[in-house]
C-alpha cells in the first residue's frame, strides 16, 4: 500500500466536502440582495484556513513518508483535527463565524455545517489511521537501515565468540551493582 493511492482519495473526499460548503455559502452570499459583510469575511476566513491547513497536510505527508517519525504522525493528527474543526482552533472559529453570520432564513445550513464537520472528522480519522498502518508496514525496512554502523563492524567479532564474553562481563557488573545496593540498604 502506498500513500499515493489510498490516502489521496481520503484527501479528495475532504476537499469535496469543503468545496461543497464553500460553494453553498458563496451561492448564499450571491442570493442576498444586501451584502452580508460578516458572512463574506467568515467565508474568506474558512477558505484561507482550509487552504493553509490542507497545504500543511500535503507537505506533512511528504515529511512523514521520508522518515516515518512519530512526531510527524502526531503533527499530521493535530492538523487533521484542526481541519475537522477541533474547538479553539482556526477551523472551529471559521465554522462558528459562518454559523453566526447566517441569515435567519438559512439557519438550516448550520445543520449542513455540522454534518460536514462530522464527515471531515471521520475522513481525517481514517487518514491518520491509514498513515499509522503505512508506518507499521514500512517500519521494518527503516529499522534495518537505522542499525548503527558499530554493530555492523562488530559482526566479525560475534562470529569469533566475543559476544558471550561481553555478555558475561555485563552480567558480572550487574551482579556487582545489585550486591552494592544490598549493602547500602542493610
């Protein structure tokens, strides 16, 4: 499984949800006889928020694919929550401002906004889980590449029997430490 096949479909689903919302609210602005400045600003905020977070997600996937680091997965999860509209984030602020600026005749669009938030949350959760699966599948390859070179240099000594002597010394030192701590306790 590669990131280019499955996860980009999830991104496309999230984009369809967001573009559908933006189109609906842009149509609402155009239908009104008076310009609702609050709705226009809220819509602009939502568009900028979505563009910046989606761009950061695309860049983050590239960083994640390069090193499969846990911190990169964590940052992608935080960005996914921001995109979904986690409280006290730009996504929640944008959606709250849109909901507050809706005219009285179109308050039912607040329910559409809620459904889109749930759909985005589910899609982004699936995206993060698929990244985690990708990391688990490809982690074994990275473990082999991250073996320190001094272990590779010691391989000839392993064949010669140096490791059993080294383990015996390690066990002897550990036993000495245990005896020293017993003496201190008594």
